[in-house]
C-alpha cells in the first residue's frame, strides 16, 4: 500500500522553495508526479484562482460561444443575446451530457441526449416530457456559472464565487505591457491544443526560464536574447503574476532567420521596450512571450498529475494583417518559433521522466532562474494555506 505524501513534513519543507533565489531549492519531485498531490492542488490552486480560458475576440457577437476544459471541468463561454459575456459549466443538469462542443454561434444550448434546452445565460428553458416528474420546476435548474473578468483582451474565469477581483492584483503587469494594447491586438483563435505528457508546472516554469535560453536554444534563431541580460524585477507581494525582461542585442529583435521584426512593430512601444523581450506568467494558466512585432500566448490547461493541454496563439498589431505579405512574414516568424518550441517540448518531456526517478532531488537555482523562485513564491503560500485548512477539517 502506497503511503500518502500529504503530511506536515512535505508542506513545512516548502518554505525552502520560497527563499531568495540564491538560497532556494526546487519543490519536491512528488509535487510534479503524484496523483494525490494533483488532487490536492485542484483545491489549493485551481478552485480559487483566476484561470485564463481564451480571448474576448473569440466571442464578439451575441450568440458566439466556445468550449474548453481544465482540471476535468467542461466549460462554455458565451456572449448572451443581451451582450453579456458569461462562463458556465457545459454539463447538462439532467444526466451530465455536455450541452456544447467546439465553437460557433447559437441562440440556445440544446443537450443532444434528451433535448433539455438552456438559454445563453444558462437558464433551463425547456425539458421535454418532464410533466409527470414530481416536484420538478425547470425554473430552479440552470447551468452553474462562474465569475468572469477580462484582462487586456484575455478572458479569465474563477470557480470560486467569493474570489477577489483579478485586475487590482495585476496592476504592476498591466503597466508593464500597456503599450502593446493587447485588448486591440489581432490574431486568430488557435487550433485546439495538443496534450503534453508533463506536469503543468514544468510547462509554466519553462515558459519563463531565463537560464536555458542561451543553452538549449543556442544558435541564430535565439542568440540575440542572451541569458545574461535577463532581469527579474521584485513585485508587490500580492501580485497575481510575475515577469522577466530580457535585453536583446539589437532593436526590434524577433524570432525568425533575419533576427529582426518582419511585421509592423506595436506602434506605442518605447525605445526601451523595443530593445528587449518581455516574458509574463499569470499562473496557473497564462504565459506571454512578447517581442516588438508579435506576442505569443500560451494557455496551459492542467488535466492530470503528468499531463496538460496547451493552446498556443499569437497576436499582432492591429494593422499588421493589411500588409499583402502578412501571411508570408508571419510564416517566417512562426517557423522559427515552432523550432524553438519543439526544443522546449523535448526537454520538458524528459524532465518529467527525470522527476519520476528515485534520484531526482530538490536542486538549487542560478540567478538566471529568478522566475522559478517567483513561481514558488506564488505557489507555496497557496499550498500551505490549503493544507492548514485541510488539517483543520480533519
């Protein structure tokens, strides 16, 4: 019989991961592999934190909707006929069939199993042949709804109806990226994400790791963003995310064979911003990779202790798509980005293999891994608070 790893020893030892980067150690390997720990962190993190699910531009017109899922929860995001954006469970309150799949435009959601029909606000408006069911009142039934907040064009939801607003805790990051005007940036809805065989935290850590940049990605597609120019600013303690800036060897650097921006530069960027790249994480779901002519966004959706799905999208300046050569230039950027991403995916998968080993330890950090320590500083208090609450209920 396997003993539970959830105990005071594990959670007390997490203090070491929240120390300054020159003293801290990594989280215990079991935090990335253990099924019981994953179930614990659903409550510690995902049930109460703001989760990015997509872009507001995907649901512009009344009736527009799209579906997604995270930590085993099927979700539908819909623009009501009243213009209000809502997030709901897509689970029919009859026999748990999903009432919506994919994306599209609809006036209502009709469960294909028994044709229970829900309005775009989630209210049950029709339930065929239920007249003989005792004490049945469709007015008492609706799809469960979640909190919704828009941040720079990104849609965030929260399963916790009592959760504090997100935006006030992102003021430092909002001012950092304001000149990109992401709410008005353009980009298509990405294709459905691929499932990856490694823990969601491995992915989030990789997305803002300054240490590996000049090593794993060594070569002409990445050498203009050297690891030694990484900067990890200190942020207010209640900030709901973190970032690093990374100086570039020349102005308007971008990921393609020319090493320079091919698409129109975001018009409001300062000289300083055009001489760096910016990497933003809003855990547990969103990463931004920001350069002068393109922003790559990564929406990470945990699905188990050792796998997740990631939606990868891009944003460009509003007028970029008017360039007759837009598609060709974009393909040059994307080809280079995909090569870099494939290098990351290869090591991420092998990191997960290593984390299962009896020889995996709690390692030390380089100063170029300041974002990893910032992530720990975000995670550890949430883990420890949830553990204390769990113990109090025993």
